[in-house]
């Protein structure tokens, strides 16, 4: 059973939006994740996606991230670092390991 997806948007002191995600991101809820990214990001505005509360993501989640790779920066737990490295996402955008 998939862990419910929790999404929260806040702004850093400099005004940059931060989308904090918790739970699992997979095919069953990736559309909700995509919509949250689209709502949180402005036109060509940097969006920080904080995945430190995510303990699983599948290829659908990676595809959602790849679609916005030019305008996102990621904060991830060390558990997800290998997935981003293997997929090549870490080469295309900034990834901070928390």
C-alpha cells in the first residue's frame, strides 16, 4: 500500500518557492505531484523541491522531475541519491543531500 503523499509549499526568505514532499511518489499519485510542481513553480522561476520526507520514488516520479529539470533544485535524503545518480538527474540540476 502506498504511503499517502503530503505536499506543502512555503517560500524561503529570498522568495524562492519550496515544495516539501513526504511519503512515496509512484504511479498512483504522480499526477498529484506533477500538479503540485506546476502550481508551485512560476514561469521560469526556480523551484526548490524538498524530498527529504520521501523514502520511495519510481520512474513516474523521476519523469515528473525531468520535465522541470531546468527550473528545479532538489534537496534529497542520502537514500535517494543513488537513484538520482543512476538516472542522470544529478547532472542536469543541482542536488543537495540532506
